């Protein structure tokens, strides 16, 4: 703005930059993974299967959310993540375990929609007669996570567990947990 002469002085001059957030090191226990998996099963499609596929593939949230049927092999055993959707801009092959293939096979395909986890965009007006509903990849992760946490808390309370809330966790913790477990099994880091 100063270069374009929209401001005479930098309003941020003299303000210290905030500290960078600390790296997270949360690794979920097997019991916590089981609780999340079970609670995800109560959410229904598209969010329940989405969370379960995140657990099984260890891929990034946005990559799974944007998964397309055209990226999957016919037998659902291989997912080719295209370079334009990969963080490192390189195509990536994800071999899908039988449990992941079962989840995908159980999803309803919407004719004319390539998205595996489609949803109607928020605040989208209802389509007019004869118009097709516009679909987008899922979003609203915070609301979904609140629903997931509520389902976990309900199950923990019913089982008499305290605290009823699962300690602070994020969807990205699946990746860290998976890599940690693979290391424990002796899988080399470059493979994990």
C-alpha cells in the first residue's frame, strides 16, 4: 500500500511479529483411534467415511476431501493423486487397503459428479426447476469435528470414562500417528 502511495506510513511498524506456533507432536493411541473410528461411523456420509478414509490413507485432509472417482482404479485398489492436487506438485500413488476399498465401494455415486465426497456449497440457494444441484468437495471441517467430538464424548460418557472429551486432537494427527506407528514397525522413513 505504501509502494502504491495508498498509505504514508506502515501501520505495522514497530509491532513485533507473533511467535510461530509450536510444532504439534500429538500421536493418537490405538484406543483413541478406535474411538474416533467408531464415532465417525455415526456421522453418516460424506463425513463419516471421509474421516475413516483419512485414518486409513494418512493423506492430507484437502486431498481426501477433493478425491475424485476418476483418480481411482476400477477395482478401487489404487488412488492416483494428480500433481496439481499434491503438496509437492508431483503425482502420488496411494495403494488402498481392503478396508479403504470397502468404504469407497459403499459410497453412493452421483451421476455427473466426479467427487467422491460431494456436498452442496453452504448458503447455496435451492436449484430452480430443471437445474442441477451444484456440488463441491466437502468443507466445514470445524463443524464436522465438533459433531465427531460430541459423538466421542457421548460414547465415553456412556462407557463411564472420564474425561468424556478426547484430549486435544486434530485430523492431521492421523498422519503423524501413522508415520509413528510405521516407524515402530521398522518401516524406513522414506517409505513411511
